[in-house]
């Protein structure tokens, strides 16, 4: 009886301590996040290296399985796979830098130079429509002014950042040095990931009980599975959507196909709502050129989204993360509030990990109760 009471008192004390900690955490979220960022800044190169290795792991393993030296000389086979993976990445970056990026910049510059003409044409078109339908005239001058100010501010800030980066030599050297160290870390992780994971398992088994080790391993597999689906799913979706958008715009004769398809593809990295944000911005840009073209682009984008989301994406990528849409939206909003752009990208997979762990634990408890 005494043992049961003492155990109950211990559980109550732990619950009170946990509630107090959560209350303190909620009241000092910004302080905790700032402390975490300060701590993580000491390991920037390692964290970036881990992220690079995680993204390149599947392509590297695919090349590693296709080379014919895996059984006879596994170390040489893995080394060649890592080298070919990085050569492929550098080739893609070279092609983007030499051919795609300059065309996007030229499209942006051309649009900025013609935005006043586009605005005047749109205003004339709106006046004709209002006169035909006998409606009150709509003045687009305030919208045009705000758009021009936003574009001007963006270009000024961009040029300021570029000049600052060029001017601050120490910052450039530090950035390049950290990037170089991150690449070294990522190469080491890809080349010897089996050995690293095996040593980590040995350490955990030596210092943790079998129960805690089993739970830790289970959480690790959930995290890896969720982030694999998220990273490769979002990247694949962004590429597919961007390429299809560019091809369709070229065939249908829309203006600025490369700039707009790049915008749609990049914003598609944000789960669920990203492509719609990119589409809305693209519609506003095309509306200045031709409102009719903007309307046709809306139709084209809706058809493209349905085609990509229901036919192509499930076949190429496979299953989704399994997180309900309302939680995806909530995770995106909370992540953006806590960590900005990084929080937008990481909020959904982190929420998915927590959701998966909670869902599986509830199912386990229900099965135990039924049995």
C-alpha cells in the first residue's frame, strides 16, 4: 500500500514538474529559441553538412547500387559513388548558373522596365470593361504605385546585400570556409555512414537500457522516414510543377514563362499552400500585362495542379506525409512565427514526427486496452 501511494505521489510530482516546465517554456519561447540558435551557431558547418548529406543520400546510394564494384571493393565503390554524386550536383549548379539564372534575371529586369506600360494598358482595359458594363471605374494607380515601390525596394535591398557581401571580405571568407567544411563533413558522412551509425548504436546499447534503446531507435526511424518523404517529396513536386508549368506556358504562349514557372516551383517547396502563393503572385504579374492572359493562366494552373497532384505526383513520389491539411497549415504558420523561412520548411516535418509518434502510441494503448 505504501509502495502504491509513494508511486502515485512520484507520478503527481513528475506531472506537476512537467506542467511547470511547459508553462515556463511557453512564457519564454523567444528566449529558448534564441538560446538554441546561439548554441546551434557553433555547429553551423556540421549541421549544414548533415543536411547536405541527408539530401544527397538517396542519389548516392542509387549510384552506389548501380556500380559493379560493391561486392569486390565496397570502399572504392562507395568513393566513386560519392564522387559521381557531387560531380552531378556541381554540373546541375553550373548549368543553372550559366544558363537559367541569367535568363531569369533578364526577365525580371525586362518586366521592371515595362511595368509602367503594363499598368497603363491594364487601366485602359479596366476602363473599357467598366464603360461596357456601366460600372464604376476602378483606379489601379494606387496598386501600381505600391507594386513599383515594392519592386524598387526589393531591387535596392538586393543590390545593397550584394554590395555588402562583396565589400565585407571577412564575411565572404568565413561563409566560403564554413561551406567548405560543411562539404567535407557531408562527404565523410556519405562515405562512412554505415560505420558512423554502427558506432552510434554500440554507444547507445552500452549506456542505455534495452527499453530506452528500443524507443530511441523507433523515434529515429520515424524521424528519418518522415524527413525522407518530406525532403524528396517537396523537391520532386517543385521540380515537376516548375517544369510542367514552363512547358505549358511555352506551348500556350504566356509571357515570362521561365520567371513565372521558377516562382511557382520555388514556392511549391512550402507544403500545401506554396504553389497557390506562387500562382497568385504570377496572376498579379500577368494581370498587368493582359487581364485576359491572367484569367487563362488561372485556368491553366488549376488544371496543372489537378494533373500534377492526382496523377503524376502520387506515381513519382508515392505516399504523402499523412499529416491532416489543417495541421499542415498550422505547422507552417507556427514555424514561420518561430523561425521565419526555416521554420516554414521544417515546421511540417517536425509536426508530422510528433503527430506520427502520438498516433502510433494511441493505437498501441487502444490495442492493449482491448486485449
